C-alpha cells in the first residue's frame, strides 16, 4: 500500500462537483493574456513545494502553469501494483487538468504543454496523444510503455517532444530516452534530445541528491525555448 503524503501547498483546484478532483497549484503570468498553458507532472515521490516554485517561475516567463498533484488521492511512492491499479485514474486527472486549463480565461488556444518528471514523464508520454490540444511535451528522465500500452502505441500521433536525461541515471537508465526518441521518430514525430554527461536522476530538482545547478539551468533554458517555439509564447 502507498502511504499518503501531506498535501502541503497543494490545494483543490476543481469544483466539488468535478470528479476526479484536481489538486495542485495554479500560477498565472501578470497581464491580460492570452498565454500558453502548461501542466507539470511530478515524479513518484509526490508533491513538493519545489513544484510550486517551478510553476511560479514558468508563470513569470509567460505560461499559465498548473502543477498537478495527481498522487494526492492515491499516495506517493507507488509500487508496480499501485501503478497498474491507478494509471487510468492518473491519466484521467491529466485530461481533466487539460480541460481545466483550456477553459481558463487567460489561456490561449494555441495548444498546451505537458512537462513530466520521472513517473510524471511516463504519464505524460502515455496520455499526450489522447489530448488534441497538447502541442508539446517536455520529458525529464522518464520514458514510455507504462500503463497498458506499448511505447509504439503511445507515440502514434505524438506532439513534438523534448527529451532530457542524465547518462548516469541509476533510477531510469538513459536507454529509456533513446528508446523513446527512436519510437517517436519511427512514427514520423519530432524529437529534440539533450543527454547530460555524468548527470543522475532528478538532476534539476533542487531537493534531489543528484541535483546539478549547471544542468538544471541548462535544462530550464532548453525547456522554455522549446515551449515558446512550439506553443507560440
């Protein structure tokens, strides 16, 4: 069984009549907009105030950003059995978050971006093709092929993707990045790939033991440039 984690800085965003409920944090840029919308999907360790900081940083760069606490109801650190049980529910939460952003008055109609970290990256890959408004995916140290579909099935009709991974990742081997790249290219999709020599897992999370300031700064630059180009920020 997964242990529930305190939802510090995570709040219910959707109305009580909306099921499943959306928990997380929403940050908006100053100004009247419209702006591109972005959904952040955390890793398996669950909610952390650092995702609120990420959302604020992205909002300051001109993106309406929803950090989605998709593990709020099911708990963090899911086992393989937990993932099999709850994957469809988590996918439904991402779709719900996309609907939520699409109806926000500040969000443009140019498309949405998904930015996933570790387990959140696997989740983003599994659902991106099913959400027509998703125009870009940024995938950090994850991969594809989880959730009942093969990687090849998941990336049919896939939006442009930026893959970022450390080649010293001991949690999700860098081979997952190359497999994702090759699968998307085989389907005729567009891929940008950044492999960081010597970087471990979660290299851009300031609370991670593998955090690297240099790689974090570079990956943030790449992410913003990619999303601006693909979403028209």
